[in-house]
């Protein structure tokens, strides 16, 4: 009975979180609610895979609402991120609007080229875009960050996060999120980026 009760609580929590998203306003009006929703969703989705998930401290004021988490390297996707992009600390840039701006991609670069360099070369940008696929403009900026700066950015629309939460209702679909993220990385490498042009980091590393 206790197990069933815990299962019911889990399902209610998932349903409640999924149901909150459509009620969060876009833009400034939802600038507090949306990052909180993303934080809660990440904590649910990546239990045992990311730890110490919290709002990133902001040195410049109160406007930044990004999230940072520690990569525990306990699944195929997160192991890939640690191995390929040296990212132990994972940044989620949270943008409560549909169309990403040029400065959003510049922020990716500023995070990953900081003095400490602890964020590696991979960042996830969470947007409110209702479309799962990236626009040609976004693909161009993703390409630019990779080929000019060797930084990989993944765009993760909020509706995709909601779908991943929904899949957690079924135990058989528990790894849906990991599968989705892995396939998305493959799409980036095979469709957005030319694999032949990818730098050989090991070969080019300074000794």
C-alpha cells in the first residue's frame, strides 16, 4: 500500500508540474515563474543524473535566471557530455520567450570561456518555442559557436520538457528523456554540423 501511495503522489506531482506550464505568461510577466518551473522539472527529470541543481548565482544583478547542476556521469547521455565536452557543471540558460536572440548565444560563449572554465563546452538553452525543430537562423548560430569556438549549445523547448515529464508516468518510458537528448545530439552532429569539420581535440591539444 505504501508503494502505491508513493506512486500516486509521484503521478500527482508530475501531472501538477505539467499542468503549470500553459499558465505561465511569456516574457517579463512570467520571468519569475518560468525559471522556477524549469528548476522543478529538471530536478524531477534528472534525479540521479544531475545533482546540486540550483539557480545560478548572479554577479550582475537579479535579472539572470539560469540554472546550474553537477553532472554525475551516470547515464549514457551525461557520460557523453562529460567525455566529449568536458562539462562537469551543466548550465541551463532559461529564456521565457519563443524566439532566441543573438545575445542569448553570446551568453553561451561568455559562460564557457570564463576564467575558471568549469562549465566545459556544452550548454542547454531552454526556450518557450512551441516548435521542436530549430530555425535556420538558430542552426546558423549553433554552427558558428561550434566551428569558431568549439562550444556546443542544445536548444530545449519547454513543451519538450513537459513531454519528457509526461513519459515518466510510465515506468517503461522512464529513460525517454535520456533517449531524446541522445538522439537530439545525433541530429545536431549529423544534420546541423558537418562531422568532417569537427576539430580533433585530442590531436590538437597542447602538450
